[in-house]
C-alpha cells in the first residue's frame, strides 16, 4: 500500500484480513475462509477474488489450455511413432526441431508463429476472425514445447520396447513395423509420458500467463499479470491456490491412470 496510503484504509485491510491478530489465528481464519470458498477480496478491482477467477476469465483460459493439451497429446504420439527406431534425415531433423522448440521461450515461439502465419502467409488471424480462428495460434504456441518433450520421452520408450524379446516374436509373426510401434511400443511409452503429465499441466497453466499477453487474449493469465503489476496480493494468492488444486487433481488422476496403462500394478505385492 505504501507509506503514503490512507491510514483508515490500512486499518480496514488489517482488520478484514486479521493482520492485527497473532499469526496462528490469522492462519486459522484463512483456512476457515478457504473451506467456504472465500478467496478474499480484491481491493484493486473492488470485487471478490472468486468472482474474478471463476468467471469468464477461467472459461477462456480453460479453452486455451484444453485445446493446447489436445494438440499436444495428438502430436506427440504421432512424432514418436513415425520416428522411433529410425535414423533417416526426417527423424534426425524432427529430433533437432523438438529440442529447439522445447528450449525456446514461449513468447519467442508465439512471435515467430504470428510473423509466419498471420503477417507473412496471412492464413490465421490474431485479433480478427471468429473465436476458433483466434484460438489456433496461441494454442499451438502453448502445445509445441509440451509436445516436443513428450515426443522425446515416448520415442525413447518405444525404442526400448522394440528391443524386448516380445518385439522379436511379433516381427517373426509378420507384423508390420508401424503396427508394432502402435500396438506394442506405444503402450510401453505411456507410463513415462504420464509421469510428465503434472509438468505438462503446470506448463499449460503457467504458459497461459505469457501466451495470453502475447496474443492479447483475456483470461487468468492476463488477470495474474495485472494483479502482480498492481500488487493485488489476494488475486495472486487465489491464482496460486487454483494452480495448486489443479496440479494436485491431475497428479491423482495420473496415479490412477497407471493402473489402466499397466495392469500389473494392480497385483498385490507378495
């Protein structure tokens, strides 16, 4: 608030947040508010934090993150299947491009895609067009680094599976190389890929902050930047809690998915 802030406003905020009470009491009050879904009040925006985060902004960010996740989970297996076990020019070029995309800052990737597809080729709009057209470029920008890392992990898993004795048996029965990768190798690569699901989700959540700013989209990301810029601590804390809750939920779902991917994990330990 600064030293020149209104003393009455400072006193009101301290009273509302319980800052004039012992630290353990403050913590208990905070947990009590959270149990009722009360994330606090934004004194900058003049409205509850829950109304800021769980309104249209969350829907917009969820659409972006969901579409980006869809692109990543489709693109990564395709790259892994068609390049695993191969040493041709296409596979090497793909692996090199994956490293570049995974290492590049998301805002740089977004600017490159805008320059190529919006300004040069003029096939995808940034601000014009309908909502789906405006969603493509930011979603691709958000998905590419995740797909690149997942493809590398899945490719390694497929290649390890192709070295196992069952792969030799399958080849002896006349199964094609592509079918072997899809039917047997791909399933063995899902566990290490699923392990990265938590990272992928966190990448989507944190990536929306940058991508929404680059593409001028409304959403949780832009609200977070505005909150940090104006020192709107309640909103920043609300975003942190929302991110932690989503990350925890995804981690639990991934643990459950392990049982479907590898039924052997369901067997009791003797």
